[in-house]
C-alpha cells in the first residue's frame, strides 16, 4: 500500500528550538557527532515563502542538520520573530518536535492528496539554494505533528 503520499520513508525529524547554537551542541554531544554549521533559510527573492496563503518575506529561520542514518536527518530550527509556521509553533507549544518530512515527487499532487486526507497547507516555499521546494501541512489532530513534503529539482 502506497499511502497518501506514495512513501512511508521518513527523511527528517525536526525540532523547533529557541537557541540553535546551544541546541546543536547538546545534540552533537548526545549523538557523538560533530557540531554542524548553521544554515539560514535563504533570501525571499529565492524562497518565495508563503505563510497561510500570503507572501511572508520576513519569515526566516536558522537551521542545523545532523545526518543520523541512511537518508535520515535531525533538523533544528530557530525561528525569527516574524509570523511563520516555525514561530507559531514556538509560541503555541514551546520547543519540541515540529514535523516529520518525506521526499516526494509531484509536490502539487501530494499537497492535494494531503488536503484530501484532512491536512491544511500552512506554509510553502523554495529551498534557499533553489534546488527544490517544501510544503508544511498541519496534521496535529490526526498525526500529532506537522508533515513536511520535500521535493528536489
């Protein structure tokens, strides 16, 4: 059975944090891995971030990524103060697990499939390096987290 999005392989588990520098040091120590570099989410001219269906040029974050297994990452996300799926989560829930992510092909069709499943598209955009796109879908009621779809070009 292919499921709603055609895959059951989780490629990322992400946490919203208040301080990515402190958090990544603790994760590195716990995992026995090097402390990764910070990555910014990119410029709006590239990302074209939309939050709740509207342009969100000020929605920014700083991230750090740990490769923890074949095809699996832990992502840490520190949002800025602007409204975004990241900021809202921090305000409403505090720090913690934010989303699970899946690599997909045919992003628009997968978004529709998720919406038909009962999820709501809350944020989408392009990767900061323009190599792909992402979409966050609200799935708190059924799956107890957000779902992120990732598509590489």
